[in-house]
C-alpha cells in the first residue's frame, strides 16, 4: 500500500497527491516549476548530466537519475562517465571487458528458435542429461533453423538444441543474454544484476548490490561494497558478468530502489508504451523530497498521462465488455471439439508432443 511520505518538497507533495488520485495531468502542472522543457533528446540528457555533475559528492548520494528505457540509460551513462573522468572521480584509463545483459523473453519466446540470434548466450538453469548439460552451464548461439539452435559450449564443442522440447518451454529452464562491451575504470560505480557466483562462499555478492571499483588488473576487478568489504571478481568467468554501471535507472529498474531522496527524471511524450499514469506515479512515489522533470514537451506529456492509465483490464472488466457488446456468432463457427483440436495441434507445433509436461524436468 502506498503511504504519504512526510518531508516532500511542497510542489512534489502536491503532485504526489494528484497522481495518487489518478490526476496525473494535474500532477504535471504542480511540477511545472521543477520541470525543464528541452525538445532535443541529446540536449535533454546532457542537461540532466550537467545538473547532476554540478552537485557535490555528498549531494549526489541523495539523487537518483531515471530515464524511460535502456537506450536513454546507455546514452546518459556515457555522458556522465565522461564528466566524471574530467573531474577525476573515475580514472581516464580502464580495462575493456564484456558483461551479459539478460533478455526479457517470455516462456513462449524461449521455446521458439526464431527468437534466438547469433552471439546470444544461453544459461541452462538445471541439469539436462539428454544434451549433456549441467546446471549453470553457458553456451553461445552460433546459428538457428526453424526448430533448432546450434550452441557452442565453453570447451568449443557444439550441439543442436531444440528449445521447444528441452528447457526452453519451461518457466526457469534457461536464461538468455546478449553480450555488451564495457570499459570499467577505477572509481566506477557498478550494480550486480544477479548473484555473483564466486567459488569462495565468502566472496559471493547478492543481486542488487552496489559497489565501487577500487582497482583493475587485466580480467580482474576489485570491488568495494557499501558495507566496506572488498570482493575480487574474475571477469573471465561467465557467472561473474552479470553487472552493469549503476549511475542511471530506467522506469522499470527504479521500482526496486529504496530510500531515494531526490529524483531527476526524464519524461518523454513519445514514449507511448512506457509513459502512463502507473509508471509516472511509481517513479514519483519513490521521491522522499523533490522530483525534477526533464521533458520534451510539457503539453504533450500532460495529454499522454491524462489519456493512458497503464492499467490492464482484469477478467471481470473483460467479461462485462464482452457481455455488453453485440457480438454476432456465425452459424459456421467451429464447434468446441474443433477448437480444442486446433489448440492441441498448435501446442504440438510450438512445443512438441511433450508439451503437456512443462515442469522443467528433462524428459
């Protein structure tokens, strides 16, 4: 349940009340004095970066930067890191390495080879004896056919994998990643996106943990966490590549961040799938003190927020709409048995004859 947080700056508190009641357009009016309207995307992100870099080191700890998507996140991070290099907060030179960025595939997508692309990485989350795969083993995608994926193991051996029959059609059978190049410098702030899996149990780091790079050496990073402990990360191990820079959050990732005093948020009217009343309030609700908005067009943002709630219809809403609609059903409509037969054949085409057992066990 959402609770009123005392201490928000005047206009931010008023905006929170309006957004909470569903009046997101009015909330944007309340934030008008704290908003900066900058039509050009690059200039908008540069303004956010410059405003952040004008803060002292202590003030930066009380601010979170939020953007709509990963594209804007990468761009803003690049601008920020250049500024941090210039002021000496991070070193000019670092190491070139790679990270693994998880893809948000649905179970249905993971089961179809068409969604896999050359260069992607697949991690198997259980043992699968039929393809000689052990839990937490990583393989790289070499190519695909209409129903199989050619994978390469770390030892260089290859095999054909049918994701619809093995692991892909289960809830947690596999995880899919793409490789991204990263420059990591001394002083960089990073966040672990999954549990770091060092062999030494005392050296493990939980998902969401933020740390600062204190030294770099070839493929080895030494990270100092906020609790003062230091951890050595071997970047040659795929299991240790689940992290990224920790300077900017997206609307989605910001949901998991706690204890945020001030937010500097980018709001763009053309982000039709991302900008709605729900996402706006979710980010605004994180603010304990002040929310500063950087928008492309104040009027267009207000209209978008007033028009789109971001709330899906529940089953009852759908049933009411269907029952109230004047729907004509043809006399030639398929019978119930015909429809069941069609769905069965479709399931077998997608997932094979074993589609009834989706428990994650390799049959």
